[in-house]
């Protein structure tokens, strides 16, 4: 009979001990949801260029005007050569932000950068020279919310600017813009505006189109209202506007006229002009052909060369229309954009 008290080898005992050893408790993942940053009610976008003396008064004025609102200030420095950036950086409040450009790109680019950086439910724009009054922003926000608007634009009353170099050119420009665009805003030059977030971010600002913001918003189907706002004389710094900008407004107005009428159907413009030019050119050449048949010399007639030029111009315009149509369709297709804006959707009589 085998010995019942035979010893078990030490190696086997160690193996058993290892097998029965308890595994360390697993760490339970923290399922507490991370806190999402609070979205401010209003983002105030302030483009600035060499406005070092206006920064402190602007911050104080905005803090006083919006003390009952959750807001943020977004200064966009457009390549200032003075201490503007340093003045803004000296404020340590979390709701004061600075977007700094590497050089001067212009007010439209500064406005576009500020609008894209804004996080608020509503976005207000205001000049950095203290001529607009921040106390008008709560009033404009109340109108926007109460009347279900997408944008409220300011109209400067008792404007504190030079009559000859500022007011007269501005009145002429505003009249021209209203006539061409049919958007009845009387003061296109007032920077003080407030928008819903999605409207501001969908403006497609570039070039020098900041003065045509109401038109760009109208193209996208925004509901707009203009209200009277206060205006103050400039206390510090030098105005960046001159008489030369009137000519830039006129050239940009041609672009706006094209956007309003032919942005989604460029062939209607280029095709119509091209066909008209082609037909007139062919009629001229047909007339000269008849004269040639009857024995007259047509080689030295100016009408002969004008007709050829009109035919060539017509072909070029039609070709340009085709290219514009291809580019327009590529623009919408590549970015998943639509040539329309849906205001609301209802299901069973209730808004979704």
C-alpha cells in the first residue's frame, strides 16, 4: 500500500498557492460626466486697429452695460503697431479674449475672425473707437428676442462725424445700396449689430464686405430690423476711414448686385449678355454680307470689325457663364451646402 503520508513536493505547493492568490481589485472607471463649458448669452466682437487709448474705456463700458448678462468680449487686433495688444492682454478675466492677426488684413477679415471665434447664443459687433454705445446692446437684444428676429442693425442718430468727408459720402452710398439691393436699411455703415449665432457664422465675410452685412444676411433669408442707436464723437485715436472708401463701396456694390440677382444662376447674366452680343454681331455681318453680294467693298468699314468683336465677345460671355455655373455647382456640392434656407419644420402641426 502506498504511503498516505507521502509529502507533496514543495514546487506543487507553491503552484497551488499561486493559483489561489486573489487578483487585485479592478479600478472602476469614473463615470461622472465632464463638465461642459458654459455658453455665454452674448459674445461681443470688437475689431481694433491702433486703439490703445480706447481699450480700457471699452472694457469698462461693456462690463457696465452687460452686467446683468452672461457675456464675453472678443477683441480682434488687426495688426496694430501700438500697444493695443498689450492693453488687452493685461486683462486676466476669462471672458475677455484676444484674436491677434500677424499683420493688417482689414476690418472685414477682423470681423469674420471674431464672428467665427464667438461662442455666445447671440453675437454683437461694435466698433473699437467708442463711437457706438454699449448700452444699446441690451435694448437691441430685447427687440431681437421679443420680435423673433435674426438680426437687429443700428442706425446712428445725431451722428457725430464730419459733414463733408463722412456724412455726405455715407448718405450717397447708403442711398445707392438701398436702390440696388432693395434691402431697406438706412445706415449700412453702423457697425453696431446683434445676430443669432448661426446667422452671424453663415455670413461668408471676405474682401471688404463688412458694410454689406445686412444684404448678406438678407440673401440667407434672415429677418432684419433697424433701430435708432446713440453715436458719440471719437475721443481718442485717429479715424481709419477716408473719402477713398466711397469708391470701394461702389465697386463692392456691383458684386452685391450680382450676388442678389445671379448668385445661384450666373448663366442667366452671362448667357443673356453673350447671346445679345452674338446676335447683334451676326446681324451686322449679315448686313455687310448682303452689301458684299451687291458688289460693295466692306473690308475697310468699321462696322465689319465691330461685328467680329461682338461675335467673339458673345462667345466669351457664354463660355464664362458655363464656367460660373460649374463653379457654383461645385461650391454647393463640395461643401454640402444648399441654395435654400429652411426656416422651420412642422410635424403634425407642431414645430420640430
